[in-house]
C-alpha cells in the first residue's frame, strides 16, 4: 500500500513536469518564430525612409533645374531686347539725320511742275506751287462735305517707331504733315495747305475748267477758285487764298501744273497760319480741297 502510494505520488509529481516540459516545447518555437519576425518591420521602415529621401532629393534637383532654365531664358531675352534696342536706336538716329538733311518737302530735282501730291475721287491733285518754291505740306480737316484725300509721300508726323516701317516714299521725295484738327470736323486729309512765300505763282492743281471765282472770307483781296476736273465732273477742286486779279476767269480751261491762276496771298499778316508750326517760314500758303457736287 505504502509503496503504491509512493509510486502514485511520484507519478503525480512527474505529470505536471511533463506537461510543463511539453508546454515549453510547444511555446519555444513561438518564441523563435517571434524572434525571426520582429526585425522585419525595421527593414520596411528603413526602406520607406530611403525612398522619401530619394524623392525629396529628386524634387530638389527638379526645382533647381527649373530655376536654371528660367534664369537662362531671362538672360537670353535680355540679350535679345538689348540687341533690338540698339538696332532701333541706330535706325532712329539715321532717320533723324535724314530728316535734318532734307532741304524741303519735295525734291525739285526729281519732281516735275505737275508732280502729284494726292488723289481724291479718282482725281490726281498736282502741286499748285512749283517744287522749287514749295516750303511745306500739311493736311487738316475743313468740313464734312470734303472728300478725303489719299496723300502721296511720307508722313513726317507719324511716330518714330511707325515711321521706321513707312512705305509712303515716292521718287519725288514728297514729305508732309498731318496737322492737328484744332476743333475742325471732317476727314483728317480733307484739305491740303501748300506753303510758299507771298507772291509766289499759283498753278492749277488739276486739268479742267474754272467754274467759279469768289472772294476768300479769310483774307481781303484773295479769292477762292473752283475747278471742274476732267477726270471727275461730279467734284470740284477748290483753291483758296489766291490773289487772282488779272488771272484766269470763269469757264477758262486750265492744265495741271501749267496754267498760272494767281499768287500766294499774305495770310500771315492777318492770322497765324497753322502750317508755320511745321515749317521754318511764316506759313503763307494756298489751300486745296475737293468738294462733292454730284
């Protein structure tokens, strides 16, 4: 009995130990497995950090490259603008020198007595003053009933920039101004002032016939002469500020640049001609305009 109890007691003591050993055997792999899996998150975290650093460096390099491209583009643009500014400065200086060397508003060596200054309603308007005596040309408005003239030559009142690209030069070297409207209505090229000294001969600006001669309302003893041009009988070409006593009469035929109609009146003695602001003389002149009647 006692021996059996002792043996049972021993077996009872050994059983828990065996269970503990078995439990240890089962749990050991779990600890080993845990020891193998714990470093893995550390490796993944390091890889993410490395990728972030690489991405940041790539973005930094891209920003620096973009900044370099912008600076290079700005430098190239600055060089181009500087070159253009130099070219325009040279052209402007050349244009100013050419303007200073001009002896007049039309070259008498290249223009005949009937040199055409403008065109209106199919009619060529020749100079009423011989080129050698002409000292200025200026267009201005003079009423809504006037026909707009198309000037020939170069507009000296154009801006310096636009003047560089002017294509209005003619063989006769004609130069003119578009003068200030001064409150007058109508087309800006409705009337043409052609200046010269007092007493200079005035010639017919078109070929046709004189239809009327009446006193000029501006200058005493001066007249306004109207001509029906052969090129267009539906218009009248009007020449004002002409001292025409003893000159042509009504119904007389006239030839452009050839028929003398009178002389230039002294309008500067009564008023200050606008053309004097654009010429070096007193601005005495005759005014040519085209009026529709048909």
